[in-house]
């Protein structure tokens, strides 16, 4: 009997194949997810009643009214999250200081077993709260952060260290609380290997836009002479630089620029002090490939014009609709030579796609 997961995956494959048929791509490569325990992040409301409290999520009814759904277990989340959830809840129930006006609990896990828990409150966090929270963190062997309006109490670290294996090498990544990380680590490893395979081996340089914490940057650096990666968010740039240093990689530079800023710098339209301070000379690079992993809205028109100038484009997309829209422009100059679908988000309609394009 076909599993519900496989049925949904088959539907996604059919949908993506039909949506992109107009571009005549090669056969779709499909990278599926484990059916359970694949999600490394989970966020829950804490619902209080007169005599109980529990994890909750919301579901909209047909008349658009929110319905509270009690969550006692969460099979799609990492095993350690599921193990911790009832234990943490029981500890909170037994401690009025830690449970009072607790609003949300967020879990961030790693494949190697680290756990960061963020507890969000609707009241100020006191010295007594901090003392009790430290004791709880030590007892449960977790990292713990408390948040309330205008407060952020970090009891040890505000990050976890993930380890992802790409072919025969393991990379360490600092993943900071509240910053974006790929939620499905096992599928993420497949995405990294696909991107490296698509990149082949080049004696020239790689430009990467929207690099985040360097998730793709690190393994892709093995395929090129040098890499120039851009990212606007300060916390992500900090994490990317830490990751580069910790993984002993010496051919990557990170520029704190948006894609739009980089386009202006590359075209010589503006000078940026941030490039000078980081000792980055764009003109010294000899790019033949650009790698992009843009936000859901896709790539702006000026950046599309920029990346059309490169021999090869590797495009990872979290939104098939914006990818389709961008391909309407990019296929005027490039042909799709590899096409992949990564099921990062089982049991939802969301998918990630990967496209390798080469100049016509």
C-alpha cells in the first residue's frame, strides 16, 4: 500500500513537472525526505487553561476561525525534540515562575544532538527566573534563551553547531537562534551534494548571492579557485565568517551587500565602503558561475540582468512560482541542463527546486 507521504510526493512531482514543462528541462531529479523525524526546528504556542498547559498550534476552520490544536507529540520533528517536549513541559508545569505567562516555546536541534530552546514570555524576566532557568538548562542538558518584550536572556549560547556531511567531508555550521537555517538537515545534505555536482570543477571563480550563513558556500568552495559571497543580514554574515574560519577554508570572501547593492558595485555605479573595509576587490575575480538562493519573492530585474552575463547559473528556489517567473527571463540567454526537486517540507505544498543553466 502506498504511504500518504509517497502519494503527496508523487503529486508534487507531477505538479512541478507540469509547471516547468514549457522550458523543456531534462528529467526531474527527485530527492525525497525521511517520512518522520526530519524537521530540526519546531515552534509551539503554550496554551494555558485553569488547571493545565500544553503545546498548541492553530488550524483555520472552513469559516476562517482559528481552532486550537493540542500537540502532545510531533512526529515530523527530530527525535530529540520529541523526547524533550514532554519532559520540558512537565518541568515547566511544576514551576510557577518558569510557566507564568509563558507564551511560546521554540526548539532548534542538530543532527549531532545539540538542542537550543527559546522560551517567549508576556511578562518581564526576573533574576529569580534566570536562576531557575539555568538550573533547568543544566538538568535537561540544553541551551536555553528567555525572551520577553525588550529582553533577551542568553544563559549559555544563542547558537548550536550543526555538522553536515557532503560526500566525504563534514562541515561545521553555527546556527544562530532566530536566524534562517534549512529545517530539514537530511535533505539539506542532498541539496549541497547536488549543487556541488552541478558546479563540476572550475579553474575560475564563483559569485554567490544571498549566501546566508554560508550553507552552500563552504562545500562549493572546493569546486572553484575563489568564491565571493554576498549577504545583507549582519547575523548571517557573522555566522558565515565564523563557519569559514572553523572549517579552515581560505578561498572565500564575504561581502555584506544585498544582491541589488552588488549589482551596482559590479557595474561600477556605486562604491561601497564595506567592500574597502573588507579588502574586497571585485575586479580581481574571474567569475564563470553564479549561485543564487533568493528569498521567496525571487530575483529582482536588475540582478537577473547581471546573472545573465555568467556562463553558468545554479539556482536554488524555495518558491516554484517566482522561479518560473525568473526563468521566463533567464531562458532567453540560458538553457536548463539539470533540474531537481528537493522535498524539504513533507506534508505541505512547499518544495525546493534546483536548476543548472548554461549559456546558449
